[in-house]
């Protein structure tokens, strides 16, 4: 329902031109007034969400940026403006840099692993004939377990001697060793995340027609070829979407750290959001914590932009995204 | 390729497929171990909890001790209040906003849409620090309402409703309009019934998120009586340093996990169906 469609476009030969122009003018005016009326209704419908969105997402981002320009910690009575000093200090802060790289490692390792497992689970689930329910439950249940509860359970697994892995080798102390701790934590994250991503792939798989597989089978394709040539390419839109979700999640999941390691040993398992929590609520350094918040928001916005860029590019090839 | 080698490769393919299936079943088992173990530890008597191979009759002693040691009833109440309260408000908000984005051609639609999408990516839980200072200013820290407010607007829910409405033919709305229905009536009588599957899948996602939400309630609450379940569980688990109380922690963990798992099992079919068809792709 575009405005342009409602107004007479072409000059009709043999009719009075001024009359046509008048008709055009009135039509355009009416269409614009109609659109303004619709705009009012739309904004009214959107206003409840919009108000909360502005107050609790947009305003806090602006507030973080402003706070990040001030020195505001336990040593200052009143916030002191200091420009970008907080950011410059972050670059010299070893703990921050460690969190930054840990976060990157978590993203680079857990995202592809979770996606790979999720695809395998979803394809496997589709091929199963009996016991579908148990298979689904077995893979998806971690999604519905609170992160904190999951962390408790995995503590039992990792605890030396008495833990589940203690039955294999009582001397394994994965969480206490700075080199292995982050890998132990990532194993849990993959376990937690794969089932959630599987949901999206199951949804994506229902969109692929059976005929396609049958045709390929007649041509003698094996199951691996079927996957490589049909399933995986046709799941590409799902993969893009899931990739973004998993990537942002890699920066948001921190609850388990509170139980498992508190970011330690040292800062070996610490990530940005948990460091914000520690800086802001344990050390009360509001200026610094605000600066890290701005960095984290910036990272998430970059990820969002990748998505927009991708969508835009896709729009050139495909009319209906 | 002669017929012999053809038969040969076919057999190898079958072996490969069988191996792959076996591997997947193994993974399924490994994936399920944490759940199986926590259930086992929660229901076995305390003195046998540390021995993996001990067998014993299931007992509820652990649960009795847990409920006596911490106010889990209160935690449950708080979490239920938060989860249901947020969901009810969200359902109203996302219906209105989703309809506007799906059906109305208006000035600023692109800009507002991008604004909504940015919330999807950034999410209030990243903004714990500024939101906390805001709540302190509003005097809402250590209030359940303060925990709930940042989640009332949901970009994800709005997108789901928008996608679903787009699949509904406009003729239904036009017919209702001809019959003299106004916008609230159209929304209530035409769209809401058709949106029920979308509400179900969004409801599950939203409820799971709130049930699990931890960091925000952690910074927001000071008093024990305001703690939601996730926070209560964390505090309970943290009060034991050693593995000596595993059966208690397992029982508490089980208590916290059961409602959502039960919901998932009960609504599994509907949830899967609506998840697959409601445009959450």
C-alpha cells in the first residue's frame, strides 16, 4: 500500500490537464494524510514497547558512555571528568585484555562446535523412527536448565577425586589449572548451547522436501553426499541466523562463572560481562565498568552490523528474504 | 566398476552409517549424563552419594533437608511472579508492536525496526551497571518490579508476532473491518486466536530465560526474601565448600530444573510445532 500507487500517474490524452493535475494534487494530499493517520496509530501501538526499550536499553547505553568519561570510583567523592582516560587505562589493564581474548576464544571455539553438534543432532533426530521423544529430550534438555544449575552439575563432574571425571583419573584438576580451566568451562558451554541451536536446525530441516533426497538417492548419492550436497547448503539461512545468536550468546553467558571459577584461576576464565560485574559491583569502579560496558556494547553492535550487511547482500539476490 | 566392487562399497557404506548412528547414540548418552547423575544423586541417601556404583532405594530425605535449610518455597513464589508477570506484559506489548510492524505502512518504520533489532542483539542483561543505577534512582532496587521492568519490551517476541501475522491473509482483517470491527476488536478476535501457537513458543523461550536469569537479580536483590530461584540455588550451593553435601545440592538443583523440564515434556509436541512454523528460523 504505497502512496504512489493511489495517485493517478500518467497524463491521459484528450482530458483537461488542469483537472487531472487537481485530481493528482488532492489524491496525493489524501494519501499523505492517510499515511500520517496510520503513522499515529502505529506509533501508539508501538509506544509501550518503545518506552521500555528507550528507558532500559537506549538510555543506559548513552548513560554508560557518559559515565565512562568520568573518574568515578571509591577514591573520588564526586565523578571527575577525564575524557577517554578510562579507555586508555583499559588498554594497559592486563585483566581486561585477558578477558577480551578469553571472550574471543570462547566465541571462536564454542560457536562452531555448538553449531556442528547441533546440525549432527538435528539430522540424526530426523532419521530416527522410534524413540524420537527421548532423543529430543536427551539433546535439548540443557536449554531448559538454569545456567547456575548446570554449573552446579558440572562442578560435580570436574571436582577432583570425588567428581565423575575423578573415576577416570583422580588427579585431574581441570578447573584449578589456569591452562585447562577455560577449556573445561567451554565444554560446558557447548553442552548447554548445542541443544538450543538444534531447535533451529530441526525447524530448518522441516523446510527441505523429501523429493530432493529421493532424487539424489536414485542418482546413487550416499548419506554423507546427501548431507554435503543437499542438507548443508539448504540450511544456510538457518546457519547464518544461528551463527549470530550463538556469537552474541558467547558474550552474554557468564552465570556459570559465578559458581565454577569466579573468573579464575587468576583471570584465566574471566570474560567481559563478568569483569563488568566484578569491576562495577565488587570494586565499585563505575567509570571503568562503564567503559567496559561501552566496549561490550560496541562488540555486540559490530556483530549486529555483520547481520545487517549479510541481509542487505542477500536482498539483492532474493526478493523475499 | 564391476558388480563385485559395487556390492563391496555398498556394504562399506552401510557399516559407515551404522558406525555414525552408534556414535550419535554415544553422544546422546554423554549429553544425558549430567541430568541422569543429578537425578541419581538427588534421590539416593546421603552416605551413598559419593560412590558412583552404590545402589540404594530412592529417598526424599535430601529434599526434606533442602527445604528445611533454605526458603525455596519463597524463591519459587518470586520466580513464578517474575516469570508470569513479565510474560503477561510482554504478550500485550508484542501483539501491539508486532501488528504495527506487520500490517501498517508508517513513517519511521525502518528506523524503529532497527531500534528493536538492536535490543535483540544487546539485551538488557549486558547493561547491568547503568540499569542498576537507574533502579537505585527510581527506588526500585531490591524490588521484584525492578527486576521485571527491563524485560517488558521484547524485540524477539515482537519479531515472532510480526512474522506470524505476515503469514495470515489480510482478507480476514478486511472482512472484520467490513463487519464494523474496530482495531482492538480485530486484534482480539481475529489475530489473537491465530497467534496462540506463536505465543506458546515465545512463552516457553521467555519463561526459560526468566527462570534462568541470574546476573541481573544478583545485583538487584539485597534481601533473601526477594531472591528468585536461580539466585537462591546459587547461594545455597555456594554455602557448601566441599563435596560433602552433594546430595543436598543435587536435590536443590533438581527442584529448580523440574518445572521447566516438565513444561517442555508436556508441551513438547506443540512447542516443536510452533517453533518450526512460527517464523523462528
